């Protein structure tokens, strides 16, 4: 198993798409998380400006990162998940892998573990670059540097990883179902952008859909983020990732996300085990 | 199938140079004691149906340890589908297969099998060497094997290039290298010389021949009859999913015959008929097709000359596998249209 994980890690590590997606995600996180809010902070009364800037200082690191994870980050790692599984179908490499020595379960398992490790790297890279950005802002503003507690940062990284893992696993599942990349990316983005967004927007008008919306990835992701300090006001201004509720408890959100992760992985493994490899 | 088998009964299977050189005494021993233990591949009623189409139809394949087995058939006959089932990539609709003593596709079996099915499939952004590294890690093979197999297939010099930049022949070589990585007991190669230049074909054939020596078994699919004729100990011919003939190349090929052109032909025919040892004489265009042991050639010639017949040509002919193959395939075509 460790050999297979090492093999799969080598594949993702040497694949340009991994690094391109990481670069895009970090750039997005920096731009929308720090650069844009900083340069657009109102010039008005000093107190208003200070309140805006405070969100960008090291003390607010965890909430600043998590604001962008449930939606922008999710859709981006969904693409990563699609590429990792869809590529195998595109290149026909499953037949090569499945004639080595290990069972299909083990190989797909190794692939998913490798993806999980990469996502942990993504989460840590996001925190590291965000910490750096907040430090720069503190220095520019001459503000005192106080870091959030280590336990909050760890929980933040954990929540980021869990949200990433669910979206990426959805990408893997879509790729496995469609046995390719193109359709899976299309459907994944359609779902993440349009369906989740429409449902969340509808919630404002029709209370009937509330239980449904509470089950969506975005609702659970944002609920998880909210327990770590992301303000509901901030999520409402999140552009196409806009979310105004309903929020569920942190425990419920964590359990729901874990259940999604397990379900996506189980269906993927079951599918790949059962089907013929062309 | 019966026709071919019948022909085998009285065939004295002439030993030629290739056979003597290829068949080590050990091989004959394996063949003699052909019991369960010597069968590396054994399928029973192996069948695969896709909707209405039956791709593989009750195939009973038996491949013995140490032989190079050629799996021949026209396009769409079911070769690749059969090989996929042997590797567990495709689940049979009916029947079962045991490969190297384990059920098809089980990890225990796969550990002893090296395979290349259809076009070689690798990660395009990795070098040839890195692709092998990935497979070695998955298979638990020491990395030292990688350079060995790269040398073996003649790809060492370009092993650092990305797979996507390889020519078709180089991709094919990498596929064979990957199949060799585990130093497998059984090699399953689906049209291994596909896309190679003549020199490459020759190299790979020699490689396969050398690999097939000793206890290693090679199952090779092809529609190149010459190739199969050159490197295989035994051949199975598959047509429309059914195994229609099986035997050594010589068994399938039947006996050598004599081609004689002489003047006048009618008279020559009746003279030859009277020569002892001649079994059959028939017209074959402007020549005669004589079924007789080729050692009678001199006698036949003498009889013709003393009867005052001008002999233009007297040649020993070896029926090619191709003729038999085409016969079998054409039989089928008439079946289909009937
Ligand atoms: N996944 C599939 N779905 C439907 N039909 C299939 C599938 N795979 C193979 N077939 C059909 O099964 C038959 C046998 O195909 P197969 O690939 O085994 O032939 P082959 O002997 O390897 O031919 P070739 O010499 O062209 O490689 C063909 O009629 C093919 O169309
Ligand atoms: Mg084929």
C-alpha cells in the first residue's frame, strides 16, 4: 500500500495541472482575501477603515482563509479531483495499473489517499501564504501582530481539508461515472456554481426548500466556516459564492461533510471495482 | 477444427531447423506430462457478450508452461477481449479462467504476469523511466529492474523523454518494458510488434523468443501470420469469438508438397501417379500439386525424364500458415452469408 501511495503521489507531483490549480487557488485566495479588500478599504473615517483592516490582520487568519474555501476552493479542487480520476480514463492507464499486482480497491484507495495528502498540502499552502499576506498588511498598517491560537489554526486547517476533500471526492466520482474529464468538469461546475447557488438564493423566497439547502455542500461548508469565526455578513457578500443561510451547527456540518466524503469514496470504489476496464 | 485435426493425424510434422533449435528437451518434457500443473492458462467455456454481440464464445484455451503460444485471429475476432478476461480487466459473461494457478485477475496471479493489452497506456507527462518507476512502486518491484528492462527493449537512451514525445514504436517498446518489469512467469502481449519498423519487429521477435526460452510462458496475440510462424510453439486460431483450431505451427500447416511443372502436363500427371509413394496428384494452374513425401522428388524426376517429359520446375513447397488462416476465415464468411 505504501508503495502504491508513493507511486500515486509521484504522478500528482509531476503533473503540471496540480501546480497550475494550486497557483490559481492561491492567487484567488490572495486577491479576493487580501489584496482586493485592502486596496478597497474605505478611505472614510479612520474607525471604519480600521474595522475593515482588522479582518485582514494575522489575528483573523483562520476566518479570512475559510471565507473562500467552501465555494471557490471547493470548485477548484473539484477540478483537481476530476483531473486525477478522469485522466486515467483519457489515457487508458487504468488497464496498466490494474494489471500490476494490487487489487483495484487498493489502487483506487492509494489514489484517493494521495489526493488527500495533496489537499492537505493545498490547505497548508493556503494558510502559509495567507499568514504571509496578513503579516505584510500588519507591517504596512503598523498594526500589532497577534496570531490566533494554535488550536484554532489546526481546526481551521482541518476544516479546510474536510471541505476540500468532499469537493475533490465529488470530482473523482463524477469522473469515474462519466469515465472521462470533460463531462465531469462541466457537470461539476454546473452543480457547484448554478445549482447550489440557485438553491441557496431560492431559500430566501421559499422556506420549503430549507431542509434541502441544509443538505447542500455549500451550506455545510459555510456552517463549518462560521463555527471558526467567518461572519455571516461576509458570506453574503461572496459574489457568486454568496450564501445567506441556513446555517447548521458545527457538529452537524462536520458529520454531514464526513458522510458525503465517505459516500463519494464508497460509490467511486464500488463503481471502479465492478466495471469492465476498456 | 476437425479438418485441421484430421490432417494432423497422419502428418509426420517435419522437423525444421527452427524447431530443433527452439524446442529444448525441457519443453518436450513439459508437453509430455501435460497435466494440471503444466497448464499456465486454462479457461473453460470462457464467454463474453456485449449486448447482442458475442465477442468471445466458449473458448477453452490451454497454454502450457514454457511455450510461446500464438493467438491468431482477424480483426474483431475476440483476441483482446480474451486477453482482458485472463487479466481480470473484463469480467466473463460465462465460464472461468485460471491463470498461473490463480483465478483470473487475482493479485496473487497478477504478481506473476506481465502484460501489454492493445495500445501501450502511460502517463503522457512522465518520462518513460518515471512511468516504469510508478509501475515498479505499484508492483513492489525493485527499481534496479527499470534500467534492465529499458536496456532489453532498447529504450535506455530515450528513457528520460516524456512519454507524449515518443514515437509509436518507442511507446510500444515502453509497453513491452513495462510487461517485463516483474520478470514475470507469464507474458501476455497483445500485438506486440504493432507500429514497429522492420528492424524493431525483428528485435522484438528475437526478444520474445529469448524470453520464451526455459520455463517462462508467452501468450502473444497477432494477426501477423509470419510473426506467429516464426516465434510460436503452438497456435490457437480464433474466429468470431470461437477457437477454431489449435496445434503446433507444423500441425496446423500440414505437410510439405511438391510443385512440378512439366510438358506435357497431362502425361506427367499420369506418370507421377504411378510412382510409388505418391499419394495424390492434382492440377494447380499450369503446375501439378503432388502430395508425397518430398524424399520421393528424385524418383519422380527420374520417372518423368525417362518418360520423355520435359521438367521445367520441381520444387518443394511449404504450406504457409496464411493459407490455413485464410481458409478458416473464408469458411466463416460463407457461413455468415449462408
Ligand atoms: N467494450 C465493448 N463493447 C462492445 N463491444 C465490444 C467491446 N469490446 C470489444 N467489443 C467487440 O467484441 C469483438 C471482439 O473485439 P476484440 O477487441 O476482442 O477483437 P480483436 O480480436 O482483439 O481484434 P483486433 O485484431 O482488431 O485487435 C468485436 O466485435 C468488438 O466490436
Ligand atoms: Mg485486439
